[in-house]
C-alpha cells in the first residue's frame, strides 16, 4: 500500500495556505521545523508561532523551531492508555 502525507502551513490572520509539502513518511513527527521554516520564508517574518497537534511532537523538532525563532505550541503525546477521572 502506498500513502502520502500532506503538510500545510496557514497564515492565521488571512486564513491562506502559505506553504505545503507532500511526503511518503507515515507520521508528522519530523515535519514541524521544516514547515515552520517554509512559512517564515513565504511570509517574510522570522518571529512566528507554530500551532500543531500532538502528532507533531518531537523534542528535536521543538528545539529546531526555537533555533529558527519560531515558538512551537504542540501538546505532549499521551503516555498511558489510562483515562483521567
């Protein structure tokens, strides 16, 4: 089976796609910093905030974003199957 993974970066002020990327990687964990850098270049602004779901969480990607000047807002993945009560 062949599958593709599409990433997009959206300008939240104008709701426009500023960057996109298609890969055959089956997860999002290695995509955050790359998409943030592409968004910086497209918008022409270095000081950005990247908001993503927990599928993008990776310590290395968080650090790479911070080095780019991007503030990443990504929740940590759930570590247990137990539900809070």
